C-alpha cells in the first residue's frame, strides 16, 4: 500500500521500532523515540540490501520516492546504488580537497626539496609567478574540473603582455604539477598541461651581441682612446688598482693588453 503525507506525518512513537511500507522497496522506519527515516530495500548478488535515503521531515515523501526511483534506475543498469552514492560522495570530497592551489602548494613543497630556496632562488620565482599569473584564475577551482582550455587562457593572458619567457616557464611548471597530480589526486586521469606548446606564441630567435673582427679592432681602440668619459666613482683603476674616477681609455688599454698577452701565451708551444 502506498504511503500518504498524512500517514507519514501522523506516525507516532509506540515505544518499539516499526516500519511503514511503501511500494517498490521504499519504507519509513520509526524509532522507539519517534524519529523517522527513509530506507530503500533491494537485492544485490542474491542478498537483500538496505540503504538510507535521509530523515523525515528533512526529506519529504516525494523526495524519498524520487531517490528510490533513481536507485532502481541504477539497478536496472547493473549498478549498485549504494556503491554509486559512496563514489559520488567521495568525488565531491576529492573535488573540494584537491583545489588547484592545494595541489600547487603540495607540488611546490615537494619540488623545493631538490632545489635551493631563498628570495632570489628559482623556487621563490615560481611562487611569485604563480601568485601573480595563475592562482588568481585557477586557485580556488578543483583540479578535477579544469580542462586544457582553462590552462590555455592563463598562458594567453601572459602572452598578451609580451612575457613569452614567463609563459614558457609557466607551461613547463604546469606540466610538472599535473604529472604530480596524476599520482596524488584520485580521479584525475589526464594531463591537460601537455602539448600546450603546440598553440602558443613561439619565442623569437635569440639576437646575440655582434662581435668585432681583427680588422675592426684598431677603429674600436681609437674610439676608446678619444672617449672623454670616465667610469663611475668607486671603481678600481685597472693599472694601479686604486679606487678612483679614472679615464675609460686607461681601463680598456689594460684589458686589451691583458687579452693580447693571454692570446700570445696560449699560442706558445709547450716545452
């Protein structure tokens, strides 16, 4: 017989536990003290199982029937509704526990064990970069919910200000973080930080400082000789090693002489 709202509401404590049955495995359990809770009974693996659907009146009769129908639908697909609910709750817990910021902190602590730390260290630079460019966008989100497009948005924002070197470093660190998270975060199966380099803006070719040929050195030396400027105060004179504001030509003559002597010395045959 199907339960009604009135029957559920008027169920009173009798000093003993009893159950009011409903259709398709749904029932209302009434405790000796009058507490009421919904249950769904079903068979799995040849044995009868029971799962709670919540307490009344927090869960109404209509909501209890809806939960029962969802459980029956899972059974029809060959799935244990109790196991599925447990996995769903675990996924929710994992998503809240493994935010991107939490995973980043775990990775950074692990990463710091093998490198130097300090204000000017690589580790400190990583922390500053992610605090500025990555965590404001991704920090509070679960790493299980992030996709490649979310990471690409971070990279593109960095590229928009022309910081291609920073973009390259962030891509590399994101890849390391995801490799770490694949082992640590339950439910994460894909490294969305891989292959981002395929679509990002490449860095321009490096432009190295030009060098002078031997035939150009006389002109350079003449220009230095005729230069009227001086190196800044507090520098050391190349010839007498005393602090002074000395002509730049003095310094350069000493350096060129040192280079020439070193070159001559290296060309002498070994004795």
